[in-house]
């Protein structure tokens, strides 16, 4: 959706990022070796649909055949752009749905099925 408001480390060391770890796990399980993403906005903190950089998204989307929305906000933006996509839950550890150990395997299966479509 948009950049994290968490400060980057001063010492230059990478911090552990459970969100990206989970995202890599999902894509790997679906046979996706390469992926990229773009935020809906460069604004840090809370954003509204009026903050979305639609022109940049349109430009980026024209090069991809499979599109994933991480969360409801991103999915709504893609719907407004009439872009076919799959809506996935945001992979953040703050997402309480992942407290249920049965939930993540369902997400991964949904992603795998989407990748098998033309």
C-alpha cells in the first residue's frame, strides 16, 4: 500500500522482516521465482485513495500478466484500474488472521491455483 513508517537501521544492517519472509514463502510455494511490487503511494503513514499514484501503477502494471493485491486497499485500487488480480491478505505479522495455523496454508493454495491459470 505505502512505505512503512518504521525508521531504517542506522548501522546499515538489514533488520528481520517477517512480512517479506512470509511473502517469499508464499511465492516460493507457488513456483514463483521472481516478483516485484510497487506501493500505491510514496506517502508514509495513513493514506487515502486520493494519495494513490495511479499513473505510476498503470505504467508498472502494463508489463505484468499476474497481479497480486496485498490487502483490501490495494485490491480496491486495482479494481478502479480495471486490472485483473488476486486479492491476498497483507502478509504482515500484525494481521491477526495468521494466528489461526490453518489460515496461511489456505492462502498459499489460493495463490498456487491463481498461478496455474492462464
